[in-house]
C-alpha cells in the first residue's frame, strides 16, 4: 500500500512537471513505474504496457519539443519573451496596486510599462496559445501514462 502511495506521489509530481517547458514530466512518471517494478519484481509488467509507456513518454518529450520549436519558430518574439512579458506585466500591476492603490497603481504601471507590452500583445498571445497547446499535449500524455499504470500495473 505504501509503495503505491509513494509511486503515485512521484507520478503526480511528474504530471505537474509536464506543464513546464524545461522539466521532463513523463520521464518522472516513467521513473515512478520503474521504481514500482523494482520494488515488486516487475510481476505485473507486460511487454505491451512497457512499450506503450515508453512510446507515450517519447511522444510527449521529443514530440513536444519538436512541436514547440516548429510552432514558435516564425514568431517575431522569442518563446521566453512570450512567457515572461505577461507574467512580469501582471506582477507589476499587482506591485503597483499594493503601493499606490488599485486605480492609481494600474494607471501608473500602464503609463510606464504598458507601452512595451501593447505593441507586441498579438504576437505574445499567439506564442502563449501555441505553448499552452504543447503543454496540454504533454499533460494528456502524462495523465494517460498514470491511468495505464494504475489500471494495468497496480493490480
């Protein structure tokens, strides 16, 4: 029982990591399955299940990276700018709101920093939508791996 809890915790951590560009979440999920196999002598593992888990991991990791590069290569702003710009803009609005109040803070921040984001807002939103699409594909692969592990390996 504690083994399944530990492995499920590892797999949920991997599922959370699928949302990040830099972390290999499905490899962490696969690692959780390997740890379970090591602790149970691979009794419930079948070759088909192992192949399917490895295939889903490859689709998620390699396919996600190739798709991310393909979808964002022709954008005039970088992937980092597409992510960092709205996050920093929103953080700046919150910080100025805390310092100057909601109306004055919002107006001051938009006068100071809004000029930088506004000309690129369409491009940034295109980049974000494409990156979100890739993250959703990785997340779906991760959740599918967890379901397969729970149905066919945790018997």
